[in-house]
C-alpha cells in the first residue's frame, strides 16, 4: 500500500446482510441448470459412460421405451449428427395441447397415472425437463391423428410453437444439442451409446432400436467410417433381441459355459444364469430398464432365491459361496413404484419386494433343474468342486495368516488413509495407489491426502498369475499383502477403497508391472473391473519451463505445443515417478488428477486374450510382437 492511502473495513453486519432482497425464487428449469448434478449425476466430457450427455439421451429414450412397454410402437430411431441427438418413436405421441408443459413444467406428465404407465423409471417427472433445461437447442414434436404440434426451446426458454396438419406416423420426435456451457468440450463415444442400446434391446424383447450416424451435411456415415456392434440395414444399425436376458448372457459369455443358460420370464421378474470358468460372481441387474450397477434388494433377493432353489432340488444345505462361485447372471424387475438410493438410480432400495422375488426365483430354479438333467448334473459337479477348492483354500489361507502374524502386526508397505469405502463421510473418495517400489511412492506419501488416499508399495515385478489357482495368492507374500490391504480376501464386498489406482512408471518395466496387476485382477477379482473400480494413473512425461511459466506435458503433442509457447524453455523428461518431487507431485494426485478407467466391453473371449498376452510364449505371440514393434528411440 502506498503512503497516505487509507482503507475502511466494511462492517461485518453490512457485508453479510440477510433480508428479503437475498431470497431468490428460481423456476424449475433454472434450478435444474443451477444444480444440474442433482438431476443427472456427473457432468463429464463424454469419456465416461455415466457422463451427463448420455444420461440426457437415456431420459429421452426411456420415454419411448415406456410407450413400447405399454404396447405402442415397436421401433425407436436414434440419429446423431455432430452434437445433435434425435429420438423418434412411433407410440401414441404426446397430446398436442400439452407438449410445452410436458417438457418444461416439473411434475407434469402421464407417468403419475398407473393406468397409462405402469413400469416407468422416470417417476420423478423431470426427465425431458432436464434435457430441455440443459440443452443449447431443444425441439419436441408430436404427431397424432393427421396433425402435429411443435415447440422449440433454448436452455429451457421457449422460442417458438407451431401446430398444423401432418402426414407423419403417430409418435414423438425429440431433438437436442447438449449445452456446452454445462458440458464443455464434450464428444460422444459411439461405443457407450451402442452398449446402452443393446441393454434396451435385451430388456425389451421384440423392441427394435435403430441408430444412424450422419456427417455435418446429413450424409449417412458408412461402416468403414465408424464401427458398430449392431446389424446394419439400409444405413441403420439395428439392435434387436428376441430372447432378452438370455441373449445378453450369450453375448457376454459366449462359449465359456458349463451348461445351457437357464432363462425365466414372468410379468414382473426376468432372469438368466449359467456358470462359467471365472472366479467370483458376475451380475447385471436392472429395474424398469435402468441398469443398477450397485445392485440392491432385487439382486440380493435373486441370489437368495437361487440358493434356496438349488438346495430344494438336491435336498442339500450347500453354502451360497459354493453355489454362486463362477456364476454369470442377469436379473430384471418391473415395479410400479421403484425407490432408488440415489438420483442416478444405481441401487434399488425397495424392501417389500424381497419375499416374492425369493419365492418366484426359488420355484423357477427348481423347475429348471427338474427339466434339465444335464445342467443339474453339471451344476452339482461345479458346487462340489467349489466346495473342495474352498476347503483347500481355507487351509492355505490359515497358513498364510499365521505366517503374516509372525512377520508383522500390520500390512507391510501400506500407508493407509482414515476414511474407507462404506464410510458416510468421504468414503466414495477413498483411493489406494499401487506403486512400483518405495522410491516411486516416496513422493506420493508426503503430498497425499491422508484422509482419503492410501498407498501400497510393490517391491518390483509381481508373479504372473495367469493360469494359476487362487491358492497361489496365499503362497505369494506380496500378492497376499496386497489382497489384504484391499480387503478382498473374502470377496469384493469387503473392498476398502472406492478406487484402485495402478501407479507405475511410463517405461517398459512399468508397463509390464501394469499388465501383471491387470492379469491378477482379471483372473481372480474380475468384478472389480466390471464395477469400474480399477484405474491407471496418468502422470506427466515432460516438464517444460522457464522462469515465468511451467507446463507439465503428458504426451509428445503437449510437449511440442509447450515448446512453441514458452521462450527459451528447459525440458525435463521424467523417467520414473520417483524423479518427480513431492512439491510437484501433489497436483497430479489432487484435483487435477488424470485417471484412465480400466474396463472390458465383454467378458466373452477374455480368457483367450489373456492367454495370448500373458500365457506361455508362443510363435503367434512372437510374430505379433515383431510385427507391431515401435521405434521408441526418441
């Protein structure tokens, strides 16, 4: 402050005045824009399948699927042109005099009338309203009895409304462009959209969904210009299923089955299951077409009913662990009033449905076993083998625990955090970094958030666990300690951290360790990957700086851009995580953390893929490596 200047401190009461002028009343759509996360969950840029731009599409398609469920319209057309998404159904069409209210006024719609919509997901009445509010451009058009009505909006504000005659088939068309103010720098991942369309097809036997991708001029892109998992017909990619959840399992598991899939479908409950060669349990659960990634009462009731049905048939008292080990199943329920434990509907909370799902599943499973003697024999053989392996594993497990007690009272090489998965306070933030040696973890230990970030240090390369038995984990001290640190010894239900982050150097050894860890998780704890708990930490390869500015670059392109932007730069190449100082490293595991999610599109063929890369050396793999070697001399 210069000499002679004087500052006057504003009285606290004046700066924090709380009177009528501070009270604001927002319209419903303004509130959606201000608190968008309350309505659609995460925002994101389209790199995650749960990002908001896909939730907007889901909300629109849900309405069209609800029409199909009520017996109106068996085809839904989805088109993508740049950032514009359009959904056209051939259902009853929104009543022409109500199209504005149905997409702009909260708690307006027919889904509160169970005579019109019995099994809808969007019972909160904000689906298309949220799409309208969060779109830069939004258009709704309804066709009924040779007439049409159309309304146009921008960010929830109505721009135009038209009515007139039309030759179009009865139904509804909604077209929108997600608002870049809400979703900056977003782009659509077609793979995520196709996966969602397949789920709609599996859950609604007989429904046809068609997807068309257009360029900016409206020309249909060819198969060579973009890949699709749907059948192509007249420029449309077609998603259709006649056998519902049975088709889902056949697509996901393929030929890795012990017996033919058991399939059951009734008015409110549908499920399919079989056993495969993998460890643990793999489930897909749905409520009114909504994928519930965290399960809920419908899934737990199905698991209980399955166990009771098996024990009824064999007149045994097999344990649930032995019956369900290696199972692959999908279950879907239809409810008039679903209660979810979060706005994003990841977990069902209805407790009153448990008894009838248990009983219906129990009877259906016993009936399947009576009618399928070959499957019944193979299931029993599987259960007996699981029981034998479990008892052998318990012996090894006991020996490993005794050995661990002699080594230390706590898990070696683990720097734990305060909060863990399941804790109400910050539990979902809990993260464990698996690092490559103590030198690599040194920088992280001093700059981590001790409340939510734990670190487990490996002592180098771990053992390749492909093709090994689960008992081998207990004979390997390092893998045993890591498993105990994660809390997954008795299954992933005991997982202590919301995220498992593999943090290795960006060199050949680091990549090898990364592959060994992924092989370990996919071999024995596949559900961790299926539930999207496993990530890879991205750290900068280069630091480009001068006295005025510093930039951290994660690839060659970013480095070259930094070299052009910074005068007389000094360039540092980070060969390992241990070379990054604690003062620098804090930002790379803080708010600006870059994580690459590990996921698998389908478990079908996973064993063969792992065998090729991580199995015994073969001429085929040697030939593949030689043909795909890159010159990394730079």
